[in-house]
């Protein structure tokens, strides 16, 4: 029988995130040698990378960083996915997320291919190499799903845990001018809860607006509304669409009697951009 203890199994599981049976098999094969067992787990994982390519990665975490620039601040938000929440909360996965975030923040680009191909500081490997190595060790597919970048005089970050035992699952960046910096955190929390699609009405794509208008008209006709009343009904329903999907038109989370736009007007500030990620959404 291999010379190892329950504590050895626990330590190797925490270090690699691998399953109980995989850890025990590796320790058996390595005759209890932790370093050799770790190597065996990694080798086994690397062989399985191709098999894991098609697996769904619906768990994971979001992470963000704000850097100071000549013109103000730039915020970078990433979503790094895993197959299970067990891996998402493991130390190797969280450490990998910090490495990926650092590379993304250095580039300040939303192009995931560029981030994946970029070299990691002090290591002769790319971000993709690091992801593959951790994927091999943990036995799950890991994917950098997306990156968001916003810039402004001030950038606020809000990361929300939907489960206290897991890393943040919802991340928000809000870029604003200096006047709105004092309310930016509350607005970031609002965005996390209310999921706006657009910053202003002008930001809604013309084709989206045309579709919403057509649906509103067809619905009014199907409901048998008076022809003369239909234009007014359509405008009312479009306003409802704006109130639900446009940030400045939404009822403010902290005080539903006002809107985000009015909160900004009170401080004389503006939000210039935002990004919101929810893991798996």
C-alpha cells in the first residue's frame, strides 16, 4: 500500500482541484510522493484537453482591474469560465484568473485572441499556455469567454457574489466624468441588479428600435385598438421599452421614485460607458 495519509489527499486536492479518485490513483502510482503525484495529475490532464474541448463552461468567475492613464482611468473586466463551481472556487483557478486579468489589463483590449496570445510576465508562456496547464491540472475545460474595457475620468468597479461560497459571478464597470464619481458606485450596483442593455436612447440600434416599434404596432392592431389611438399606444410601449432597457431611463435601484438620469443630473455628471458580465449568461 502506498505511503500517504488522508491529509496528503486533502492537500493535493486543494492544490490541484482534482477529484478524490484521481488524487488517490496518482498517489498510489507515485507511492505517496506528492511532487510525482502532482506531475501525474498534470500529465493525465494534458492528455484529456482535446476530449474536453466540447464541454460546456457555464461556471467560473468575473474579475476586474482599474488602471490610471494620462486621460483618467481604464477598467478591464474578464469572465473566465470552468465546467463546475468546485473548480471555480479552487485556488489554482483563482490564481489563473488573476494572471489572465493582469495580461488583459496590460493590453486594454476586448480582443480575447490578443489576450490569449500575449506572454505572461516573467514566464515563457502565453495566457493560453497558462490556461491549458491549469485545465490539465484541474481536469476541466477552462475558457476566457470575454473581456470588456471602459475608460473615463473615473471608473468604478462592482463585483457581486451570488453565492457567498463562490467567487464573484456578476461584474460591472462604470465610466463617468469626475462629477459623477460620487454616485458611480451606487450606479454600478444598480446595473448589476437591473441589467440595462444601453446607456441612452440614442445608443439603441436602429434595427432594434424598428423591431420594437413593429411589434408594438402589430400587438395594438391584434388587440383591436382604435386606429387613431395606435400611434400614441406605440409610443407608450416604446417608452416602456426604454425604461426597462436604457440605463438613464431606469428607475434607480436605491430610490425607485427617481431615475438614474435624474440622479446624475443632480450632481451635474454623466456616465460615459459601462459593462456588465454575469457568469454563463
